[in-house]
C-alpha cells in the first residue's frame, strides 16, 4: 500500500523526491481515516504514538529498491525510484476500482501532511 501511495503522490505532485522522514510518516498516518490504514496499530507507550509496522514497511521499501534516500548523508527525504512505478503498474492490475480510489485518497492525505 505504501508503494502505491508514494507512486500516486509522485504522479499527483510531479516529483519523485519528498522531504519527509520516517517520523513524519508516523505523524501523518497515526490519525488516518483511510480504510487502508485501519490495520496499522500505533502504540501509545512512548512520547508519541508509533507504529513499528509502518516503520518496518518503509524500511522494506528501501531494502527492496523501490524507494531510497536522495542523499544518503541526509536521510530527510524519500526518493521514489523507477522500480516503484513498475511495481505499482503490476499491483494496480490486482486492485478493484474502490481500492484504487482509496490509494489516491491516501496519497492526497500524505501530500497534505507534508504541505504539498
């Protein structure tokens, strides 16, 4: 879902690089109204709500080569790589129109959360 969301956000904003950190994803999605994020559980035991699943998912996108950092010395950004767009094409074939619409709304939520 995150890969599809990042690709949709890239297409909507016409950029492949977002100035956002992992903690920003936590802040943006902890109160998400999207049905796609209902399975993401946030813990309240720390200073701020945190979802290990969301953080792991972001790390898996990096490890799989779908996303990365525009500058490894300054990981304050997420780069959506061309492989993510190719993967999203494959995934989109499997989604219903309703789920595609939900991904688009999640992308809007993300873009709004980062001020784009």
